[in-house]
């Protein structure tokens, strides 16, 4: 069962610090330039806790984690952060411009969910499902931070299938207070709004609706598994278990329904639930030949040459159109562009033990047939980004290949939501950097302190 709970969040006191200057993007999306900008924005910016600067003299006694813990303790003691008086859940809305909208034709969308505590479950329990692998190094860093602070500063982004019933409950409750408790516009012009909902009857109704839901991690795999490890550590330390819920059994989550039809666009499911593609760039290949690449690629796909001067908008349009019929990829070199479709290798030994549902994914076709099969880049080299880098913007990918910085750019359509759902619920995982959910959940809107 998916057990969710209200909690007394710690939140920034707007009289002490404008929330706009204190919250951040998730830690793994903060570039060095963003980190510096956050540091300059406010002495109370959350970056000092979730991604503090490492200093030359750091050691066991003082380091990035001890400084984070000192800041968190100080901010609570001095009232920079204040705890809500009653257990609550928090309606969370994000309004944004759909990426790829033209300057004169910008389409706005809204993603709605709610923030609450979710009980941490082992994957084997069949309640929480992942869709990607995790890496040891980021988990070790997050675990050290969690041990030092004993608090969660950002939410795990969870998807569930609920037919809009929880959303309807929360919309009604939030409508009673038209002014949100928090309203922030981030650096990507995404407007984040949060309403505190403390009515016990509403909370109980939401808990009842969520109890039999299965949860899919959209973003936050590393932090979820870190919370799971920390829970197990604390359980091992406990002399006896009371059987009652304890704070470290739960982690802060934002729950988003993948089912609800948007009332203004009945033909579209969840227009605010956006997954962006992550394009691949290949570089450092000692004997790359566009002619040979084209010939080898024909073993795996039907290949059509398209306009070599194609721009990002046209490339995206071609991919979307071709993608209706199945797998579609664009391979672009400095002087050529090829549309690859109708894969030929599905069901062959090239894919090892991967299921047919995974073999049908564009990203799997790209990795197995092109990166590994044609370009002979090993799976380990791909994982270590030795000959492959990643790029969100198609325009940037085209610039990179035409400037000679990379040898070939692979553009693709995003993974579809139903593909993520089906693969996760089947207990399978996607290749790394297969999904890029947009926009990201801000860190610091609500904070869950374990003690």
C-alpha cells in the first residue's frame, strides 16, 4: 500500500528572506555558475545546504556537510525557517511555457500535484517502482548530507494513476484560499505556487484515495535510494522497534497523477506532464566516416537523406511526424543529415535479454544499434561518457556537430509517458538519461526535518 502522511513543513519566513531568493533547482541541476548566483542571491539560499562550496582546508571536523548542518540549525533557531503549526499536505502547481513553443506562439501549460510524506518501501514490495539505474557516487554524497542534517530539502517526484480524483479533492480545498501560501517564479520563468491544506477530512480522503496506488519515480532515484539506505541504518541502530511509524520511515514526495484529462483540452492527457528528449553527441572517434556510417546504418534502419542544412524546428517536426509510425532518429554530421526509421534488428541477439517493449524504445535502438553496433562505442564507455555526451536542445546539438566539436549528433523524440509507466511497472529500467521531466520541482519550498 502507498502510505502517505501530512507533515509540519519547515518553510522560509518571507519577512526574513524573500522565498524567491532562497529556493533552488534540484541539486543535480545546479551548474557551477548557478551555484555562484545562488550564493550571491542571499546568505540564506538553500544552495549552502544542498550543494555547498568545498573549501581547500576541508577535513573531518569541518567540511561541506558540517557547514550545511550548522546553517540548517542556525536558520531554524533564528526564525529564518519556521515550522508550520499543524500537519498539512501542500497543493503544488507549476505553470510554464511548453519547450519548443515559437516566440509568437507560446503555449502555456500547468502541472499540478501535491507534496506530502510517502512511506519508504523496498522495490520488492511492489509499491514504489524505478525506471532508471543509479550511480554509487551521487548516493554516497546525498547520504553524507542526510546523515549530517537529518532532513529532506527537496521532494522525490512520484507519478501515480488516479483518474484525477485526488486532484479534484485538492482543487476544491485550495480554492477556498485563492492566494497561495508561496508563489515563486524561477530562472526558467516557471511559476511555482503552493497552498497549505490542513483540513483533516481532506487529508484523510486523499490518504484513502492514494492507499492502493502504485508509485513510479519520475525524478529523484538517487535521493530515494539514499533515504532507503538511511532508513535501514537507523533501523539497525534502534534497540527495539515499537512498531509505530518513525520519521525516517518516510521521505518528502510530490505526487502527480498521470491520468487526469485536462478540462480545457479534453483531447490531451496531462499536457502539463512533459518529458523532453535528451539528444546524444558522439565525439573522439578515431576513424569516423559519414559514408561508412551511412552504409553500416542501413543494416539496422531504413535511411533517408534529408536537407543537410536542417534547423532545429524542422528537425523536431520531421521527428514528430516520423515518430507516429514508430522509431525515428535523426543522425546529423557536419555535411549530412539522415532520417532513420523502420528498425530491422528487433528480436535479434543484439539486444541480449532486453524485453521487446524495451527494444522498441528509440533510445534503446540508438544505443544498441548505432552507438554500440555501428560506432563500436562500448557500453562502459557510454556509461562513463568517454565518447558520448548529452544535450537537451536540438539547436545546440546541431551547432556542436556543425562546428566540428562532435562528429555526429543523434536527435530523437522523447520517451512517451506510457512507455515509462509500462517499463517501470514491469520491473525494468531505461538507459541512463532517457527521461528529462520538465519543469523540475524546486528545492526549499517545503522542508521535512526528521528531528
